[in-house]
C-alpha cells in the first residue's frame, strides 16, 4: 500500500507541467553559460591562473572543469528556487485546491500522507540534482574536451579551494559532490515543506523558505556573526565544494551532513505536528 | 451508522457547533439542513476526521473517528460541494490515485464504477475537459470506489443545472435502493431534501433546532389559511384566547393542540369579524424550515435581551 501511495504522489507531482520548470531553466541557463565560456575571455584568464601555478593550461580547461563552474550559479540561484517551489506546493497547493479534503476523507493517516508527500519531494530533489549534474556534464562535453579537472572556488571568509585532478578522479569527486548537493536540495525542500504544512498559500510557503535561506546567507556574511556561522544553514550547504579540496576535510563534511540531516528531520517533525493538529476545511 | 454525542467545535471565540447529538440509522437517507455558517460543513468535517472536535464523541460505523480513523472511514465515501480533482490527469488516473488511499483497487472494479456513474468512454480524458456534471459523476465514482456502507454528500447538487440536479436525485435514490447505502445529505435545496430524505436534522448557529422524520416536520404545526376582514385583530384575539399559537405571512395561523377550525370561526363570528375563507394549508419543508429559522432567531433575540 505504501508504495502504491508513493507511486500516486509521484504521478501527481510529475504529471504537473510546473514540476519541469526547474529542468527547463537548468537546460537553458547551462547552454547560455557554455556559450559565454566558449566565446568570452574566461578561457584566457583560467589558462593564466593555471600556468602561474605551474600547470599546463590545455590539460585542464575541460568538460569537467566547465561543468563544476556552471554548477555554482545554478546551485546558488536556481536550485533553491525550483526545489522550494515544489516543496511549498506539496501540501499547501492541495489544501488550496481542495483535493486534500478529498484525500483526507479516506482512511489514510495524516502522518502517512505527509511522509509519502515528503518522500516524493525528496525523490524530486534528488532527480533534479542528478539531472543538473548530468546535463551540465553532457553539454560541457559537447563544447569542451574530456581532460583533467581544475578547481578554483573562492569561499566567503577568505578560503579558496584549489585543486587539479585527473579526469577519472575528477569524475568520481564530481559524482560525490552531487550526493551532497542532493542532501542540500532535500534540506531546502524540507524547509518549504514545513511551511507548506501550515495554513498558508503555496507561494507564501515558498517565499518563507527562501527568506529563511536569504537570512542565513546575510547573517553568515556579517562579521558580527563570525563566531556563530556554524549555525547558518548555508554554511553547511557549502560542504559539496570541500569534496574537491586537497586533502578532503572529511570530519567537516560529516559534521555538515549530520546538521543537514538534523534540519530535515526537525522540519518534517514541526510540519507533521502542526498538520496533525490543524483542522482541514474548505 | 453515525452517532454524535455532545459534539462541539470552537474556532477561536466562536462556536461553530454546540452540543450536537445526532444519530443516523443504517439504510436511511438523512438530510442535514441549515443556512450558510450553520455548522453543517464543520459537522461533516468532524465526521470525516478532518476537523477536531473541541468536545464530544463521534462514532462512524461504530468506530470512534478521533481514535480509530482508519477503521471508521474504511467503508465511507464522501463528496464535497465543488468536486475538485487533479485536472491535468485523466478521470481514470484520478480514480486510481484516490483508491490507493483506501485499498488497492483492481481495474475491473474501477471500470464497473465508471460504468455505473455513466462515464464510460470519457474516463481516459483529462479532467480539465470535463463539464461540471461529469466532474460530479467522477466525484460520485471516487466515493463509491471503497465499496462504501455510508455515503456523506455535502451539497452534491451545488452548481448543477436542473437536469443535473434531477439526475443526481435519481442517482441518490438508486444508491440507496440498489446498493442499500446509508446516506447523509447536506443541502440547501429543500425541495431535494424533501424528495429524498426520510429523516432530517436542522442546524442553526451551530445548534440542532430540529431532528425527526419528514412527516414529523410537516406535522409540527397545523397551519390554516384565514381570510378575514381584519387579520391583525383576528390574530390578536385568537392568540389571546389560545386558539392559535402562531401567525405567518399575514394570512396563516397555526392551530393550538386539539383546536379545530370550527372553534376559530365561532370565535371570529362572536367578535363580529367577517370570515371569508378558512382552509387547511399543507406544510412544506420550506415553510417548516422558514418558520423554524424565524422561531429560533426570535428565541435567540429574546435570550439576548434577557441576558
């Protein structure tokens, strides 16, 4: 029964056109960025940076390098928006449309309904991240050669991740980074899902979750909160970048993962508790 | 099938339902009447475990809905005033999805229900292409999927054209006759309730102001149409003599218990009031309902004034 219900939730989610907006936006933005990489001054700048560090530039301006570079703006701007758009819809849209009342006239418990909805959202978030990574790699490969990977990512706070990797190693770390990105996406979804469980419009749930994220970014960037930055969610969202660091800070990544899993559980419990207590009316 | 004992629901400081007792026996078509905001939908919400009661006990199919929701709703179907579905999916897919929240339903069962409600041939069309009538039929189909014993219909004829209303009435009658279902029908359409229901309950401002058979409702007061020279004077005298208990519409009087029309005529003649016509007025559900509402409003005003 549980799998039938999960299948139903997936059919509802993937039957909606708006679910695919994120995929379409990624497709478009990736190709625009690729055009910019191919025909702008970016390649010369990267070559200079590599050669000043003693590396042969032609070996590292590759599909993998470009794919990682393309990920950054998409993860910062597009991914939260599309994941939270779906997360905010999961419960609030059904409540607004009235279909939730019809479902809850059936003998399914509210907790079970919420769990299947949340799991559907998690599956969506994971598929979105995997598609994002696969599309980035595929389109980058269409324009650039398959060679070693070069990583140069400055992080707020003065730290910079710099590394050069072989193509095989780079691909392995690229895949691992996507596992962590999927956890980030799930956390963003859980936040929006939590607000969605309250009596509010779907757009309000999405906006509240996005505001929470922006607040975290702003607080993390203020010197006053320097000692508290580990309490900022966005601080832990950055763990995927550290996969490419040399040596890889495993303890820091594990800590961030634990925090994110904790946030997921907390958001679900808060949402489920409120949803259980509220009255579902037309 | 449905039993409510001392059920109340408070939203903030407002009582939506207050101290409601209700019993719907198996096999009946039970009408729940009341104006907008009377508490009908809140009561139905509580019956389906969607609204938590503030106090009281609700039993559906012998199970306590707040404690054993799954067992209570296992063989219950419900339709709400505006049938809403996943418009971007087909009618068939909607039925499949909704059936999964109760129990796995074989395609043969879905096909049988689709045929029963008369949607065969259109079941694979997207719901966005359905007319209001077809949506109502689909709503009925989803309610029938779990092979219900009890059907809760909240304003099922809302938004339907006269032909649709007629069709819905026939369907409800068929459901009771052919499938032996117990039906709770909440409706504004008094004519529909009059034609369908065997028992009714009337809610006003969250309180039950009447419960009984339709015959009881019609016999609560014996109304007589009275055409006289001076109706106001005649009514005042008859009320003072306790020959009548109520007046309505400037020409109707309700006879007191045991009083016959001849006593009225004799008294009016004695008062020298010319009498042109005395005829019994058949009580309709509408007139009963309007009188009930008028009486309970007057009582409410009286209590307010006293307090």
